[in-house]
C-alpha cells in the first residue's frame, strides 16, 4: 500500500468491482432487479458503478442521501426506505418527486400516509409508496398481513397516493416467505395490484431465490463486505474490500498494542461477530475495544507481533458505520492509490 497518513479508510478496487459484478450476476440469474442500498458507501461514483453494472435504481435511507445522489445524477429511480414525517421533510420529498423519473417511499402507519398525501395534494404530485412489513426484523413495519391490507386500503383512499407494493427486511426465513405470501393473497384477493415486492439484506443474498415473489432486492454491505458478512457466511476474507489503515502507536505490554483508530473511526457494533475487527496482517490478534482515538489489540495469541510505527489493516465489523465517519475513502489497486472518493452523503441523517 502506498504511504497514507493514518487512520485512513481504503478500498481495494479489484475486490469491490468483483463484488459488484458477482451480486449483479446472482440477482440476474434469479430474475430479481438489483436496487443497491447506497447507505453503505454514500459515494456517488460508486453508485454509478452499481448502475453501470445493471442496477435498476438505488435505495437510500434518508432524504439527505437521496438529495446527494440526485444532485450527482446517480439514478433517476430511487426508493427511500424510511418513514417521511413532518412538513419540512415532505416538502423536500415533493421537490425530489418533481426532479426524478421515479421516486418511491415506504410507510407503515396512517399518520405518515396522511402527511404524504397532504404534501402530494399541495404540490400536485402523486406519492408512490410501499407498505413496510415487519416480517421478523422487529423495527418498523406493519405487524401482520391483514394490517398490510388494511393500511394499503386506507392509504389508497387518500388523495395523491399510489400503492406500488410491499417492502421488508430481512428476507431469510421460511416464516418470512409465508408472511409475504399471505399478504399477497389478501391484497390480490381484494383486487389490489402489487407490482413491487422489495426484499433485502446482504447477509441473506444467497437465499433470495427462496422468495419467488421478490421483484427487487436491496443490499448494501456487499460492495465492501466486512467481519459481519464473513461471520454470517455471506463472504470470505478475500471478498472484503474495505480496510481501515492504522498505525501501531504503542506497545505498553508484551501482549497489548494500541493503534490510532478508535471509536471515531471504527464501530462497536458486533451483531453476531466476536471482537471489533480483524487485523489482516495479524489474524491471531484480537481487537478488544476502543476509546475515542485508541484501538486496543490483544497479542497474546500471536507468534509474531507488530512493532511500534508499523502500519496495519483492520477489516471493520460493520463497514456502513465506518463510511459515515470519514470525509474521504481511498481507492487502491494492487497497493497503489488510484482514486480519492469524497463521502458526499456523509452525515446526511435527515
């Protein structure tokens, strides 16, 4: 790797491009449209790579991300997978609907639906929406198939509201498939067309074929991969494109090292992973924790140990969080820095 002042986030471009191509081909084989989630990278140039590979559009989590991607011309078909609530946000949404060929949102309650309808009426635009379904993620979403039908009916009666389908996360288990099948039975039985069924989740990409009702898939982490993905069996270490380049700044004891990337660069998120990252050069080392600017390594299992001043590469547990910590990401090919990508949608949490 060319010299970089640390800490720095680097992406191996060969690995990243292979990840993009592999997932696009996988979804193509199953006849499922690819709608990648750009919250992982927040970089317009990488969104354009995903579109060039065959994606039908992109997914964003917050309006600020949509605005950045629309300004950069990444895609003219964007799905926003978060409840839009309050006049300040619905005004921004209406402006985006006017700009884009297709802009759709999700909702899971009548309050959000009514606010969207009122904004659509004020601006003379139709709001395309999907009903968010809680099939096991235990976050947002209507709680059962009957509730999906009831909310669809209620929202469709409101002015300027256009139902496009259902959305859920994750899509992994048989009971989740049965949930969606029952919801589709109810909606179709009521004469309601459901052109879009949107599933998602990078850890469950391999099993997308087990959900034949899916018309599109939203995955984000796959572009980089991380410890979480490897732990889930969805990727190998060789598929991990993102690393945090750091420097060992102290060896206070024989078994402990400290590097210059703490919680302001890395993440405490573990999900089902152990520890807080994987050191590529010293895989037997354990990242045991962080303070704000310090990463702590347990070297007790290492036959060979890093020196003070040595650069190391750490694969983070969850790459999406790391992205939002940095102003730029360095793209490298065969160890040489080739591109510097501004993280244009960093901090766009509204």
